[in-house]
C-alpha cells in the first residue's frame, strides 16, 4: 500500500512546488497607482439628432401600468418616435400613432393588441439602431 501512496504523494509535492515556483514572490508585482486628483474623463454628450431619435424609444419604454393601453399616452409616445431620423423608428412611431388613433375611435382588446404590436415595433427598431438599451 505504501508503494501506491508514495508516487501519489510525490506527485502532489511536485505539483505544490511547481505552483509555488510559478507564483514567484510579490516583490516584483506592480503596486497600485495612487488615486489621481485629475478629473475623470467624461463621455461626449449625444448629438441633438441622436437624442431626438432616442426620445421616442424612451417614451415607448416608459409606457406602463395604466398608460400601457392609454390611447393618448401611446399617441404622444408614437409622435416622438415618428420624429426620429432613423427610418425604422420613425415608421414604427407612425404605426403606433395610427394604432392609438384607432383605439380612440374603437377601444377594446383588438385595438389594445394593435398598440402592443406597434410598441414592440418601436422597441425592435430602437434595439436595431442603438442596441439592447437602455436608450
């Protein structure tokens, strides 16, 4: 039995020694830089066009609770999206305005479904233009 354990113990000891040798000592390790008193770099502000494009995206995402199927809130969000310079967002915004107007004239589950599909179209267009958000 000792003959079988001896190679295993030797292998474990060699592995530990190799790991210790590879680890080296910490005297050569770089030290952390001291905090700088210089102000942190800030990212550039989005251009007015990009902000205008994203405004409709944010408005549709913000529709929740009672506003989710409120024709007026959907019309307003769709109008903001329709003003976008990105064609997909603009077209989806027009689709949402149309669905909201239809829901005003004929409220019910069918028009709520139309608004939900138009909201989804705006969100998909925004994701295609700007990534997964938040926008």
